[in-house]
């Protein structure tokens, strides 16, 4: 009991500065010139290291706001986001507004401030609504920390848990959903467990809005608990498939059922992920 | 970074020009090109704008380009307005002293992203072989298509003469 209380106090003390550093969403922090100037290095990373392959970008509507819904992989270093962002910016140009939602913790980590220049904002319904109101394409990962830390042997599984906020968001904003399915990210380290029990014991869910304390074998740490400092991802081949847009009211009527829409989208994504998984011959090599 | 490819096509410069000046044909003979769309008016000639993309490894790169030189049937050049910096040029030169018309076709493409320093330099050199391969394949496909068109025209003329 005493030990639990001490641990909680220690975690609270550690969390306080992190929470103070959470940046407010300022869509103007996105810097198209910076993105343009860094295109060559992200292209090199995507092309040579991750051998990225993005299919179906033509499915993203040419203009206007759209909610891109992706499955999330790779722990706290998410190569699928790097590969997709590069492909999106190259395809549509850096002039098109494109925002990604990320966990508060990611944006408050020292050294990751540059993500805001790419258009990354703290994940919250308000920020997502604001980004969509500005006419942007918004990339969300409903599975969040739960999905991104799933064990490596579940790499070909869509796991949004019970999170359906993205459907409500699309309905409220009246924007189409475009599913974005990626594979390979979960092969960039050997993810062993999400550590949900450990996170609950340390009350990280209340302190940091984190439900997991993942354990993995990763370069250069070896045994990696928490993945707070990230890791050096293995050069796994990342393949991404963008599916056709879904106009929710056109497809499900004037008052769509959130559960039905969620089931439809996750089923479509799972079917696509199954196909992508079947194409892979070897882990990491792709 | 500038890459170029050259080929000789057994046809007149006018015949080749009909292909390179027609935006509707680009998707058919240009290798690696995934998009070549007319943006606004005019559809061809000086000031014509196209949205083009070329698959170069992990991304489709390109952007909005504008025709800045249009001298039939010799030179066609474009520069980028948005997207990756690029300058492209078709140079068609009819070769004399041949029994049948023959045209030397050169396709040049300079590309890069200004202000990207060392990584930009490396990226350009890594991309160059892929882009060069696209240009070479494009010219081979252009040659095949132009010469095939010549054959078809000649055959049609012979048919017409026989019928007449």
C-alpha cells in the first residue's frame, strides 16, 4: 500500500512537467516551407530505410477536409506516419493543409517539437474539429497507444479497442472517412506486451492518459520498458494502402449508427490488412 | 541534378512533335508518370499548366508545371510552379542525309528542392538512376508509338491508293 502510494507520488511528480509542456493546438505552427525543405531527408528515410510503398493516394479527395483513419504501428517511433506523411506531401504538395493527431506525451517530449512544424497537434476532439474546420486533411489513429504497442505477432490486426470517437467526429464535421491501412511497423522491434496491468498499477492512465507501459526488445536498449525515449527501428518494409473515401451519410443514411459505421470501417481495414499481410514473405524484409 | 536521355526515331520531327505536344498521350508513353492532368487553359502551348507526378521510389513526386518554351517542332520546355523544383525539355532535331526522315529526340529533366543542403544533394543522386531509367524507357516507348503510327498511316495511305 505504502509502496503503491510512493510509486503514485513519484509518477505524479514525473508527469507534472510533461503535462505542463503539452503545447496548445496552434494550426499555424505547421510550416510548409520547413516540410518542403525536409522532403529530401524523409524521402531518403522512406525510400532507402523503410522501402516505403504507398498505394491508392488518388483515393483521397483532391480538395476539402477529410478524416484519414489509420492503424498505428511501431511503438513510439512510428514509421508508417513518416512514410505516409512524405507520400501525402509529395502527392498533394506541401501547400495542402495536413494535420496529424498525436498523443500529448509525444508532442511534449524534448526534441520532438519539430513535429508541430509538420502539422502534428495534440490529440483531442477539439483540435481535430478545429483542423477539419480549417479545411485540412486530418490523420487520426483511433487505436492510439493501445494499438501501437500491440505485440509484434499481432502486427496484422486492426485494434481500435472500443474507440469510436473518430466516427462521431466525421459525422459532426460532415467529412468523408478515408481508411489508411499500413503494415510493417510492428516489425521494427519485437514488441512483447502492452503492459496494461503495470500501467494501471502505476496509475498512468490517470496521470498521463496512458493505458499502457509497453515492454519490447528494441535497438539500442535491449529490454525496453515504456519506450519513452523511443528506439532505433529496424528497417522493416512499410506498405500502406489508402482505401476509397466513405461518405457516412451517403452510405449509412441521414442518421448513421456509430457502432455500425465503426464495424464497417474496421472490417474493411482488416480485410485490406489481411491482403497486405499475405503479400509479405519475411518479417522486416517484407 | 540533371538527367537526360536521347534516342533516334524513324519519323519526321512533326510526327514526334504531335506526341510530345499532346498532354493526353503522356500517360501512354511516359514511364513512371502516374498523373499528367491539364490545369486550366490553355490545354497546350505556351502557358499551359499540368499537374504531373512521377513515381520515384517511396513517393510520387512532381507538382504543377508550366510550359515556358513552345517552338514547334523543335523545343518544348517546362518549369515547376509548385512542388519539387524541375525544368524539363524536349529537343527534337531532324537528321539530314538519311533516306527516310529521322529525328533525334532528347529529353532532359533537372530536378531538386532548393535550400535542402546535404540531404537534398544525396537525395538527388539517389533518385537520379530511377529518373534516368524512366526517361530512357519513355523515349523507347515514344519511339515505338511514333513509328507504329507512321506504319499505320502508310498502310492507310496504301489502302486508300488501292481502293482509288
